C-alpha cells in the first residue's frame, strides 16, 4: 500500500501578461519514499517544513521523479 501526501499544493494565477503557475509536490511512501516534482526554490523552506511535519527528512527520500523539466517543477533539486 502506498501513502500519498500532497506536500505543496499547486496553483496558478493570471496576469495581463500571461499566467504564472507553481507545481504541486507530492510525497509517495511505500516500498520507496518518492517525491514527485520538487518545486521552485522560493518554496524550498516550505517544502522542508512540510516534509518534517510528515516525519520525513530529505535524506529519507529514495528518489525524485520530475514530471517535466520546467523551472517550477525542478529548481529545488539543488
């Protein structure tokens, strides 16, 4: 059985110059601990806080899956 927890809710907003969106970040816990997307670096501290609240250290994450390489999905890899 895999436990699925949303660490960061994704959202978007529209402006007169186009739309801006931040992806959601999801934690999967089962045989492996997996983060699906890691988000934008400005949300990094929030991601660490949410992981800690879920009882997960970044060192506990076995693998990261990026749905695609847009900046809002991948910049917290650093």
